[in-house]
């Protein structure tokens, strides 16, 4: 499907720093070390409702990765999906007497607008599940052929399942113990109780058509895809095995990223070797509201589009979301937006000064902080101290306000000149 509009990203003077990120699989900070073309897959929305600030915060974190790669001179191949067929979408369409296709199109269009508003760089490829159904069918077919899939023992609905331990290293990505896996599998879209499965943790690959549900004809039988195989096929077919970063919110560490990795590795293992699906699994913390994780099912949501309609400044919204560390679970509040507005005011004032302290040291500090697992609080504090000095009349570098404005734009995605 169509991505959203690109943005010009200014070049930043000085020396970029190699990025290190926390990897969920090895539970350690790791150098990202991409080749000339850096490859990233970030799990996209399920478009049954508008983009909330939790989604926005997660996409902003990976937007910073993109910007640091551009700063380091890489080409970036960034793929993001849209889960435009899945249970939550069908349930919402049913509840609201809406057509699921129309609902998905409407919410995806709104998501694009929200991303543009927040100056998030568009993925190179923005791919819907529905448009990739033939790829998914092909992947399930191959998994069946290599023994990494089986039919449920159910004559009415012989759905196709993935034996969770097909690769022999199940659990390497999330590192959860069995009790945690069982609980999260049940909580996040799994079907541990489904009769006919060989093991409660086996995951759905292809759901045979039920009356009244959308389905696609195929040699597997008419049906629709499971959730994890969607991202597995989309990523594998565009980025290949061993791409640099698989990203999403921490709620995707299990089951979603564990299984999407296992599906691809089971298939590739049969053909090639044991390269991991992704070299690094990065997860953003959960944004909460009123003390709980912001989620569509709980209904405690603050939408980007509502703030947009209220006339919120996109730069302030972006700054508010970046004021906490991306991995920390954190609470949204109106005060956060007010504080960000004040901070932005100081940055804007500094950027319009006729002179200021030289930009080089501050840019070096911004890069150091961002390269260190996206330490945005550190990077923002570095800009704060430069702006404070500039706004008290210190510094006689006439280029500095413009150079800093360019760096703030390129590295943080914030336009202080608007
Ligand atoms: N379509 C799937 C991924 S393939 C999905 O999880 N969609 S979603 O709409 O539920 O979430 C989209 C992204 O936002 C995911 O990366 C998810 O981890 C992240 N996310 C959801 N809720 C929050 C939250 N409260 N805080 C931070 N990130 C969140
Ligand atoms: Zn996904």
C-alpha cells in the first residue's frame, strides 16, 4: 500500500557515532553494525481504531534509529506492515456494523496523516497483510512441506498450526519462562485451549474459513492467515534473513516476535543454516494513561488525531514523547505536553538569535547520547544547556543557531524554525 510523504533530512556536520541498542534476545546492549544498506522491520498497526500516543511513541523510537542511520551515511530499507485482516479488526467491524475493509482503510489513512503530522520518516515499504496473502500462503505451504507445520485434528476446520519448538530454540528471543509464555500466549491472541492442536503453545498459521468470516481461496483450503506468519513472510521476502532490527512495543516480544522469528527460521533452517530472523530485537516501553497501559481494549486512550484537532503543536508533542527513555514504561499527561511546549519555546528562541555558543560540542553530545541506546533525555538536556546559554546572550558564533536547528531537525525530527 502507499506509504506517506518523505521529508528532507539535513546533513549534520561532524562525526556520527555507531549506534548501540538493547537487544531483547541477548538481554544486552549491542552494536547495531549494519552494512551499507541498513535493514529494519517494525510491526505496524492493526487499523481498527485511531493512532494513540503509545503507538506514536513506539514509531518515534524507530524513527530515531532511521535518523541515526541516515546520519551515519547508510541507505535504509525500512519495512512496516499493516495488520489489515485479523480478529480485533473483524470484532470491531462487527460491533460497529462497519465493513471491515472500509474500517481498515479509514484508520490506515488516519495513521498516515498522524505520522506525517509527527514528522515520522515513511517506511520504504508499507505493506498490508491482505495484499500479501499469496506470499503468506506460499510460506505456510513450504512450512507444511518441510514438516514445520501440521493440520489440527479437526475434520470440520483442519487449521494449519506451527509446532512451537520446530527450530529447537523456542524462547530465545523473549527469554520468558514457560509460565510467562503460557500466560502471555493466552492473553495476546493465542488459542491454548483449541482442541486438535498437538501442544497448547503451537501457533495458528492458516485459519480455515468459518461461516461469515472473510477468506481467500488457496491450495491450503479457503481461509485467512494467522498473525505471526504475516510479519514473518513480509519481512523475510523483503529484507531477507538476518536483517538488522526487528522492532515494536514490548508487548510484541512474546508471542509475536518469538513466533515470527521461529516461522522464518524453521523455513530457512530447512534450506540454509541457522541465521537468526533478525540480528537484534528492539522493544519500546508501554505508554500509559491514568496508571494503566494505554490500549484499545481498556479504552484509556489519547489519540494523536484528537490532539491534532485541538491544535496541538506537533513539535511539542514529539518532544513530549521523546522526553522519556524509549524503553521505559511511562505515563502520558497534559503536563508533559506543557513542559515540552516550554522547552520548545526556549529552543526556538535560541534558533532565532543572531549568535550563540558554537554548535560542535552540543552536536557531539547529542550524538553520543542518541547512539547510546537512544538516550533522548540526555540528548534533550544537551540542547537545553546550549539554548540556555544562547538565550542569556552568551556565544558569538553566528552560524551556530542555524547549525543547531539543522541538527535538531535531522537527529530528533523537530523543526525549531516553524
Ligand atoms: N499489528 C500488530 C503488530 S504486527 C500490532 O501490534 N498492532 S497495534 O496497533 O496493536 O500496535 C502497533 C504498535 O504499537 C506495536 O508495535 C505495539 O507494540 C505498539 N503499542 C501498542 N500499545 C502501545 C502502548 N501503550 N505504548 C507503546 N507502544 C504501544
Ligand atoms: Zn508484526
